[in-house]
């Protein structure tokens, strides 16, 4: 294998954690970025789960494709399995991508398993915002994860209207908390 591609749609986009030869904007078809995975460890607890991103069925998703030398296939795939497949809420798939330069490639990507206990399904903005605002885990507050994700997406010129609506509502909930604390 001369090379292979990896698709990132969440934190992999700005924090891949592996060596790559090229990074390029890309779009995956048939899947969309979604705050649909219950987090029991990093952004929540089993008693009060948070929400993290998953790649769910439907639509398309703008993200980043990384071209990796074939010689790094084993170490990179081991790293990705340790990072993405800890609780098996994601399934490793080969995804069809359109790179920013118009070239079509297949890339390793991680798609949510809709039958998994951690799959939260399609939540409304209000429900997702309440969960995100109230949850925290080993890696910190859930709202920090979502707002940081939105900051990075903006820096990359990627719009995600649903996630932006969740972020706006989380900001409003934070402002209510601050007003209650002062008043």
C-alpha cells in the first residue's frame, strides 16, 4: 500500500495525533456530523452522560482528509483504534470522499453504531443544549467541548447550522447561570 486516507469530522480535524503527508478539506457523502453519542467518560458520567460527535447516516459532512504514507498504516490504524473504538460506539468504515481539489478517494472513517447503548439518536436543539450544559467528565465540561468544536469549525470555514444552534443555546444557558449567581 503506497498511501491511504483518513477522514476527520470532529477533533481529528485539528488534533489528528498521527503523522500525515497531506491535509485537505473534504466532504463525505451519506453521513452527517451529529452530536449523537452519549459520553460516559470524557464529557459525562454513566449517571449523567454528556454528548460528543458521531458521524450519522444522512446528508453529507465537510471535514478534513489526511493522506498517510502506506508504511505508517499499522501504527496509524492502531492509534485510531485506541482513540475511536474504546467502547465500540463507532464502526470503522471506508467512506467515499470528494477532496477540495475534486479528486474522489476512499478514506478510513468512524461512523456511529446506531444499535449501541451510547447512541443518543437525533436530539432537538433544546434537549442537546441542556445535556451539554449540565455534563462534565474526565476530559472536562461538555459545553467546553462543543464550543471549542464550533470555534475550530469556524476557523476552518465549516458551517454546521444545527451545532451552531446548540452552541448559541449553551451560551444562553451559561448567561442565565451567571445572572442567577450574581442576582
